[in-house]
C-alpha cells in the first residue's frame, strides 16, 4: 500500500494503538486466491453455525524465525504442523494488539521486523 491510501492509514493506526513510536516503512497487501477460498468457506461455515455471525476480526501475528512468505505463498497458510507449544497449548496465536505480536515479529537482516495483520474468524468467543 502507498502511504496516501486509506488502507495504509488504517493499518498504521492499528499498529500505533499499542506501538505508538513504531516507524512503519512498508505495508504489503497479500492475496492468495486458494487460501482466500479456503478461508471464505470456513468463514461461511462458522457464520452458518452462529446465526449468520462469523465474528471476523483483524488480528496481528508474528512468525518469529519463519519468513512470512513461507506462509502466504503456499496453499497451507497458517499451518498447525509448524506451530509451537504456547501458553494455551499447541496452536497458531493471534493478538488484538500489535505490541503483543511484536515480541514474535520476524526479524530481517536490516534490523526491521515483519508482522501479519490477518483476517480471522473467531465465531463465538467464550471468556
């Protein structure tokens, strides 16, 4: 995204809610048609199960040492087979706050870091 678009501003604003001093150098919109078709199908299934409410969220995700392109350039996407044991067990963890995912951001050789801001379907959340 270029810095003049509404999408750029919206993403930067989301990041700066919890990382106010973050310098955002680049935002890339990633679109993988097979992954989107799979996601959309699952989103529809969850919506049907929950009276038409998929509870779709945009959440941050850090990939640690895994390069993000190993996720978005494949047909597997976020794949449980490569996830680590976390606080709540093995899983793929997402966060509302960029600050949390920043601790897991993918480091590049130039000292910058990469994060995902991904759509996720949560369905009914039990607290």
